[in-house]
């Protein structure tokens, strides 16, 4: 079993104080420049009119403020978060719910074993650029056993055997995609690097306690991820398996994107409509109609 990890604070107080100081200095510079201009009541008749800030001064102040805000955003970014995803989602990091969520996860790691390891929570942001996503598969909760969860839904690290739901996905692929063969492992990194976003609704879990980090704030964050993709991308294919994923995907703009729905691939439900849904080949057909390259589902 992976030993208990202690995660450092996601935020550096020193860095935040310094950046806040830079922001304040930029604003004070602009304010002081205004103060240099005397009011009409204070001006003597012989005093020459004061000069407004030059375009160069205004640009410098704006530039300094932008740089300070960028530093603040970087300081608030959780470790392991992909750069292109940070740019798209950084507005979430400063919100109260996200700060409370990071504090909760940090405390959980001090007292319990939490999966996945801290450096793998945001693996899904490291696989491809946020604007290169083509297909989105939504999961629910990370696997809670040793050496399984690594930041991609349904995926497990080698040499762990594929869990039952993933085995059923492989069975469907074998009947849907010509030439697909069971890869002998459960690591779906090969899909993620092609633009398949494998996103769980909740991104951490206490060892051996399914759904133990439910309703702590992760759902708000992953809702924001789905919303950003829906609003800023075009012609994505969303695979929503099961009632939970379908509820989470309710806000997807279906005029801009394609949504494929079926029951969950778990052994309890796969025989009620997952087998035979042909979502993998359908996703490729939709991508090709939009002029995008298909996913090589065999590349695992």
C-alpha cells in the first residue's frame, strides 16, 4: 500500500503577500500620479496646468498590474496543474469553495491515506492542451484501492488488473472497433494524450472509503471544467454513461457539441444498454464529420 503522504499547502503565504504588495504598488502609483495634479481650488492663477499621465505611463501601470495578477494566479495554482488548463480555469482557484477544498484535502492527507497521490490528482490536465480536447468521458469517484487511481477516470496504473467497468469497456471496444484487442493492462494514458479527457467528478478519495470526499467542493470545480469546455470549444463528443454522468452533463450546449448517452459500464448495468452502444466508433464518426482526426482506441 502507498504510504501516507503529507501534502504541503497549495498556496504560499509569502508569495501571495509579495504579489499583493506589487498590485497595491501599481495602484498606488496611479493614485499618486493623480494626486500630483492640483484641484482647481488649490491652483494658483499663475500655475501652469498639470500634465495628465502619458500613454507610456498608463501602459506601464497596466503592464505591472497584469504581471502581478499573473503571479498571483500562478501562486494559487495547485501543484501538477497543466499550464493551458491553468489559463482557462485560474478564476476558480481564488474562490472560497476552492480554498476550503484544498485545505480539506491537505488535512485529510495528514490523517489518512488519500488517493490518488497529490502529484497525480491533476494528471488529466497534463496529457494534452485544454484546446486539443476532442472527447470527454465523465466518471464519478477515484478508485480507492492501492496503486489504482492516478488522475484519469476508469484508468488504473500498471500492473494493477483492469477493474470490472473497464473490462466491460474493453469488451465493447472489441465488438465496436475492428482490430481492438485487450491491451493486458488498464492504463488509459494513450487515449488521454490523443485528446480524450478522462475526468472524474470528484478528484480525491480516502483509502478504502468510496465517495468519502463527495460534496466537499470537487463537484463545483469539475462542473466549471465541463462548463469551460462547453462554452469555449466546438464539436466535442461527450460520453455520458449512467445517471450521474448524465446529470453532470446537463449543462452542456448540445447545439455546439455532441452527446452520447448510455447506461454505466459496471457489471450491474452494462447488459442493459452499454454493450452494443458503439460509442467509440460513433465518436470517431462525429469527429471526422467535423474535420477532426479520429481517436485511435487501440493505442494503449
